[in-house]
């Protein structure tokens, strides 16, 4: 066991006492970690302080660039257990992906939960979609299922993603998040009405990570051994139940613990209360479905459950906490383009854009060799002709590969193409290359259905949050949002209109999404603070 531990850590042998000694990164024993070398005990310091320079220069570089979105996160390891079926049918009818085929087959996973728009140390009580990203370490390489807790999104075209996120981030002049900026974008993007309805309701603040749903959001495809495809949507349903918070409840919690969701997840796993989710899919034939009043590839829409029921295909259990947050959670890198055989992309325009963006941002943030890090590396054998790049620490040689050959094809002993496992999936396309919206936008119908499906207390909180946020917005933005809410549901629009008519908030009070009286918070800080004498 001790030898195995030595090998795992890459450390040389030695007695137990030596293994506990503090060293530099060069392996030099550190006999004084309290004092830098100086000329006399008062200084000045000298330049040859190698231990100090190594220590402080590493400290200066401890942070990698923060994720532009999903910066605040928590993670855990676990296992996915396949049912071998989709509903009551053998899953092989729809997909040849090997991780799903056998009942009881287990696949290791790593999950990262996150908040989307706010910074790395922001409170976990803020109104925001939550990221729900799962990395499956399958026998055929990694599969990343990257999504959110809410099953839809603000926009349907990837062109608008930077604009959306810019509107949600702090004002570039004041560095303060502004409800007016958020709704300036939403008011001019009608398909955002459905997502705004979810986000400003209690569904915009999950109680914790363990008791929230997850969704792939976009439409994917499954492909079977015959090369036949179906459209699928993925859904994680928490077996612990679902719990959400009102704005007032979240603000009360924030004053007591702004890390509550991370702490809740860590302590639950530490105490053996392992959270579980069932993975379900909705399946639709791979065509345009003209009978529907929306496009099935539109990620601002829900697929009606009565037409496309949730079919369980497996269960995930999170049972192990990270040992090192930075190595395992911060450097974890996910991408929607990371699929295994039997899983495919759909033509969903948001998914197509995400597929480039997600992996590209990891190459920038972590580096070109981010897939060599243990948390990101697949568990099966990797063999590529990719060499070099910053922080490369090994070469992906295939068994018996000639190290002089880093190209393909070759007769000199290089790696070769893998055999096919089934018929190719070959969809046919015949259309002009255009810049156009989809035909069936239907931006407001499902927003109205969602509003009517809410319970009374959820609708009340939704209206309060919308009114508080829109109260300080330009009247043109208010009028547009009232129009959109009314198109979704007459009662919805009326309640927002009446709430705004009653508000007396100052136009200068531009607070974050859903926040109750941010200007009041500024005044309270002035009035409730305590004077002190200088020292």
C-alpha cells in the first residue's frame, strides 16, 4: 500500500520521517519557513532567497483566468448506473452508446455545479441559472453532458450569447449589475420571455445543489447500430426532491452563509448522505414535426411531457468529495462537443455554437493541454499525434508507436484509425445558406403556460421580483416587458403593470435581478454604521 502511494504521488522512496519534511518544488528540504534571508535581522533582503522567490512567485500565479460564465462552482465524484433500458424498451433500439447497454453497468462521473453569471466568490443565493455539468469517464472516452438546472434558455441562436452575458454582467462603467441592462436585452429579445418567467420566480434560486433538477437544455441525437437517429433531450431528476427559495428567503440566508450550497453538498457527501439523480430522456423522431407549434430544436421551448414522456435510463450517485478543489473543480473542463459513439449533435443552432465555445474557452483558461490533467483525462488509453504546447507533461503514444512519427498515415509504425462500431449516421441537407430565424418562433405561448402552472406563491414571488427589478428601468423597457407578459398571459401582464404603477422607487435605484430595495441597503449602511476614532 505504501509503495502504491509512493508511485501514485510520484515521490521517491525514503523513511517515513523524510516524507513528512517540507521541501521546495525542487525537492530541497526547507529548514526555515518563517524568515527570509536578510542582511542582519532587520534587512534588507537579498535576491538569492530561492525558497521565498519560488513560494511567492507561485502564489502570484495561483489563479487561472476565471470562467467568463459558471465561475462559482462546487463539484463531486460519483458513479452512473445504467438501467439497460429506455422506459420499457431495450436502449439498443435507439443508441449504440456502450455505457447504457447493460443493466447495472457503472461508469465513473465527475459533476460540477455552478452559478452562471456571477463571479467566483459571489454568494450562492443570487438569482441566476445554475450549471449542471457531468463528465462520464466511459470505456470509449469521455462524454460531457453540460447543461443547467432550468430546462430552457434565453436565446435560440449562438450569435446572441455574448450579448446576453454582457447584459447580465456588471455595468462596464459602474461595475454594478443593473436590472435595467438585463431587461433592456430581454425586452428586445422576445424569445427570452419564457426563461425570464422561470428565472424571476423561485425557480431562479434553487435551495441548494442537491435538490435541483438538471437538463442538457439543447436537443441532441441518439444513433443506433444501423445508423438510425432520434432526437433526445436529457433531464436529471433529483431523488431528494426539488426545493427553491423566494427572494426574501434567499436574502436572509445570504446574511448568514453565502457559501451555503457548496457547504451543503460537501457535508452531505462527507456524512454519507449521497445525493442521487435519475437520468431521463425525451425522444422524438428526427424530423421537423410540422404538427407542433414550435420548432423542436428551439431551446427556449419545453417538449410537452404528455406527448414526449420522461423515460428513465439510469441513476447517478455522488459519493466522494474532491481532495483538492483547484485541481478537481476549478480545472475541470467540460464541452458540449465531447460525445462518444452512439451520441450525436442535432442542428440546434445554440448547441452548434456552444460546441466550439466551451472547449475553446478551456484551451484559453487552462491551456492547450488541459485534457492531460487527471480530472479531465479519459480513463481509457489515449493515443494521438498531438505534441508540445504549454505545460505538456507527457506524450500520448499509442502502444508500439514509433516516437519519430507524429503524423498519419504512415508505414513506419504509427497509430492507425479505429474500426467502426456501426453504420455511419448520414443526415441529408438541401437548403440555401442563409441568416434567418426559424419559422415557428411562438415566443409567448409557453411562457404563459409556465406562468399558469406556477402555484400562487410562486406567481406572487415572480411578480414581486419583476416589479422590483423593472421599477428603475426606462419606461420604454417597462412597456415592452408588460406587452410581452400580456401576450403570454393577460393576468401576468396586468399584475406587472399594476405593480409598476404603484412603485415609488427612485430611478437611480438600479439594483441586481430581483433584489429587494438595493438603494435601501446603501442608506442602511450609512445610517446603521458605527463611527470610530482613527488609530
